[in-house]
């Protein structure tokens, strides 16, 4: 007797699961996640070769992009603005992932910055200087404003310096030698008389 009662319930459950699954798929493809509803998951925004990219870093990168393109976004109609916002979110995450991949590659190649290079780089940042001299108070105030520890900021600078070294190496590797350029120029200027 209970079997007859349970069978319709199973059919209703299956339909409910299918509808719920369809709704989840729609949310995934539209890029709607828990953060749009004010829910924070607490995990990383992405993981690159077991190295997490924090949600705080993602939010900071997205905020920079949003500020950079704010004037352009205000000119768009509301429907296009949401598409633009989603594109900026994707771009912010891609920038962080690409940056992490390059930093990991630099570390694997042994192109990491030494402590004295980081110290020199930070003390030469104009924002931290007053009358041409490094001011520790300005540096500390900046770290407090960003809510970042000294260690984390120095790790960011180390990664930036490593990335710039990889970029410099790529530029040198992709720049043809001067001799090759001269040969190409001469060959382009040479005319052949086949008659």
C-alpha cells in the first residue's frame, strides 16, 4: 500500500531535481554566483598550480579595472553595462591567473628577486618619499590603508620584479640580432636583374 503512495512522490522529486539542475546550469552560464547574492564562500578565487589567488586580490583587481573603465561604463545602456561588468570580472581574474603563471615560471627558472632588490625598489617608490627620501610613516600608512602586512606587500613586489625579469628575457629573446636586421635590410634593398 505504501508503494503506491511513494511512487508519485518519487516522480515529483525527480521533476524537482531536474528543475533545480536547470536553474543551476542557467546561473553557471550567466556567471551568477553566490557573491551576487551577498554570500561569500571563503575559498580562493582561483587556484594556479596549487597556489591560491585570494578573493581579496580578485576584488582589488576588479576594483582597479572598474575604476579605470568607469567613465565608459556610465555611457552604456543598463543591459550592456551588466555584460561589460561580467567581462571586467573575467578580465580581472584572467590578469591574476596570467600574472601568477608568469611568477611561478620565473621562480622555476630561478629569476627571483633578492631581499636587497626588494628593499631598494620599495624605498625608490615616489609615493613613499618626502623631499626625495624614503619615509617609513608613508609606507606604513599605505600598508594600513590597503590592509596588507609588510610580508604580503614585499611578496607582491618580489613577484612583480620576477615577472618583469621574465618579460625582459622574452623581449631580448624575441628581438632579432642587429646582424640579422642588417642582412634583412640589405636583402630587401637588393634588386635582381633577371634579364
